C-alpha cells in the first residue's frame, strides 16, 4: 500500500498525534469558539510550511487587519513581512462574500495570486457558515468552495467560527464535507483554563484519537501534548520485562541486604511513609549512589524547589550541585499548582529521551494525586504511563508517597490504588518507644524476590544520611505460630491464653 | 513632525490632494493586499463610492497602488506598491498619518497646499503621476 503524501504542520507535537501530518490536498477545518487559538494554529501552519518545508502559502483574512496579524505573529518570532518580501507568503484581506464568489470562478484572481508564488498551503481565517449564492444549503456552498480549492491542489486550512461547545449535538454542515477536522476547545479547570485539540476526523491516514492538551507559548507558537492515556509504541509495553540478574544498589547502608542486593534494573519502587519518615533522604542517597557509580540520575521534585533539595542534600553530606555540574544528575522541579498533566508528562518524556537516566526519583506521588484527584482515572492512567515510560527506557525508579497515618498504616496507598503496578514497596514508619519516635523500615513487597517483611530500625545522622541499623539480636527468639493468636486479620491480634510455642533454630 | 518637514515630505507626493486619497492610502498601508468591491472599500474608509473610485484612480495612476486588470470580477485585487524610490518616504508619511493627530496634520497640510495654489479647473490640472513629479 503506498504511503500517503503527508503535509507536516511543523507545529510542535501536532504531527505526532497526526502520525506524521495531514494528507496533501485535504481540506482542514479548524473549529472552535472565540479565543481557542484557531488563528494562531492556522498562521503557524502557513509560517512553518514556508519557513521549514519550502512550501509557500497564502493567508486570507476577513476581519483581522493584516498589520495586526503581522504584529501578533512577531510575538511568536514569526517574521511574516520577511516571508512576504521573499515571496513565500501573501496575506490577502477580503470579505467572505468576495472570497466565496471568487473561488467559484475558474479564473479566480485569488488562486492566481497563490499560484504566482507557488503556494502549497492556504489558511482562511474567520469563516462562518456559508450562504449558498442561490439560496441553497450551506453544506453545498462549502462543497463548492472545497472544489475550488481542490483545483489548485492546495492544502487548505479553514478556521470556522463555532458558537457551540458540543459539536456532537450541533454539527456544522461544513464538518461533513471537510477532510480533516481539528476541534479546539478551552475549558475551565478549577479557576484555570485548559486548551485542548481533538482530531475529530482525518481522511486518508491514521491519527491519535482523543483530546490532547496544548499551549500557546510566547516566542514559539503552539505546543501540543499528546494525552497521557494515548497508547505509545508497543516497545514501551515490552519494556516492562526487566533483567532479573542486574541489581541497582539503594545507597542506604543496610538496605541492600534486605532487598537481596538491590532493586532490579527498571523496576518500580514505592517508598511510603508519613512526612518526616525519611523518604526524601532515601531518595537523595539513591541518586547520589547512582552518581557515585557514574550513572545518570534524574530527580523530579514537585514538593521542594531546587534550592531546598540542594540544602537537604548538603545536610546529609551530599554535594548535589557538584553532581549536577558534572552532568550526572538532572534535577527538575515543577510546581504542582494548576498542573497540565499531558504537558507535564510530555516534558518528562523529553527529559528521559534526551538525558537517558539510569535511575530516577519522583517526589512525590501523593502530590500528583492532589493535583489530578485520585477518584477518577486520571491519576492511575498517569502513573501507568510513567511506569511504562521508565521501564521502556530501563530506568530504575523510586516513587515517594506520603501516607498520612502517623503510627502504623491501615493501608499502604490509601485512596491511591496503584500498588499493583509497582514492583517493590518499602514502608517507612514511626515507632514510639518511650518518649521518642524512632524510624522504622519494612520491606513490604519485592516482586519476584523473597522478603522477610521484618521491621528494621533506621537512623538519620546529620552529615551522613540514613542507614538501616543492624539487628544485634543473637540466639533464639520465640516464634509463635498463627494458632497462638486470635483475630490475626484484625490490626490488633491477641495471644491465646495458652501459648503453643516453638523456638527459632 | 514639524510642519515644515511634513510639507517637504508631502512635496514628494503631489498626487495626493484630497483627504480620501490619504485615507485610502492609509487603508492600503494596513491592508497591503486587499480583494474587495469598491462599495465595501468605500464603507471601510467612510467616503462616498464616487469619491473612492476617483481616489483609487489617483493612487493607481501615481503607481502607488496596483489593481487586478480583469474588471469582469465583482471584486478587484488591490496591492500597495510603493515605488522603489518613494518607498521609504511613503512609509514615513503613513507611519506619521497612522495616528489621529498625524492624520489631521496631513489633511490640514493637504488643504493648505491646495489653497495656496492658483485656482484652476480640474481640466487644467496636470497629470497626477509620479513621473510628473519626478520631472519624467
């Protein structure tokens, strides 16, 4: 089967969800209400075509004065005047009626103007529902318009003003005639707004379904972020299998012995505990250990800004800045307020693909939960996607998760129902002995490895960090079989009056 | 811009006589390539159509504006084509006239220029082409 001749839009992230571009000659309808970014998208389509793909273009305007369009484009770094001087762009101001009448003529002046510079792309801004010249249907009028554009083999993008937010209930007749429909939306999320683009249809090729987020970025233009849930390459799913022979040391003295020499390469480890239980300290040591071994390490922090992370590391004797300067550590901080999850994930993907870390820490999962909400699928889908990303790139990853329970835990993850997705779970607890809370660590889950699930004491020493204390117990400890207890599944089993004891060998 | 400097600038555009000439030029400065019917153009600039048609002829004759030749089309394509020698002067004039005060100053200067000339009927008016002003 021949490969379709795809026109790349050149818009960051958009060609990815269009699986390479839009078939040449397609009539593209960009639908959306006012302020959704239709003009920016269309102008960028023509600008990138002329600048990056040697495809001259024409822009047709009905209401916006060309000088304002040129001024606004300059904010994105697009010099439209220069393109005009180079005869790679023409901007024509006209009326809808004149445009519609003209395109019906075989000797169209407008299309002749486009042909004069060898235009391959056309953007028409501000189209509204067309009136059929002889009182016919708007759908027929649009069809005639499309035929006029087809004659010139132009890939035309038409921005259609839409007053409806739900096109399923109010489909414009133009949508049935157009070959490709990009629907732009802007919706409130809490008190912020989120822009999204959806490929409603596109004849002649495959594309990623669903609504993908995008931003309009000053100095650049549109940036489209594929929705987190969209399937990636099958390679990513295959990456879930990890090498059972290689281990990644934890960097915590005493912990490696409890996890059979370290975590598996590309495994997913969850460190769960209340604030102050030592999760971040463990993370810093995990990263520093990797750097000491010459591995590239990525630390993603949502809770603490970089200066605070550096200070924390310094307090346990780690010169984090030096590791960053050596290029061994990449510290990336994103404040969690109003997080756009598609964009956030795209940024992580870009970092992982360019920096190629071998270890990573994400601090913390609970902050994602606060931003995305744990009740809906958003959080779980995001976590699934990030676990798959890290496994594909064989990154051994530790996720911190704050459990609000101070003493003991009634559940490992609370409302965060993701423990089935992780390979290892380490519980960090407070244990109150006398008048002191002491650090306790339990390896609760090690996928494909044996674990004792014994609780160990830890300590965090200023200037040195955390270590798991040795268990100095020697000799025999009485081990009471299950039959010696009542209410084993409850959180407070009681010993039977008469012990049925046995002794450790 | 000082009145004297403005007069010197306007001397390079002796074809401009009527405020409509200037307003059309300003319109085409903002819309350098416009495909319109003359009625719509008249509505955009706010003059009667006959006045606009006359001013269009002035600008086209002076080669400041190009118009698509095929008159069988209802709309015509107008392209601002500042001559190579006058391009810089035209930009200076239109940038100045792009503000309210600037436009009023230019219109005032045009009226002054008209009134200071010996009266003559339109038939006696010399050809308003740039060649004429260049001595061509």
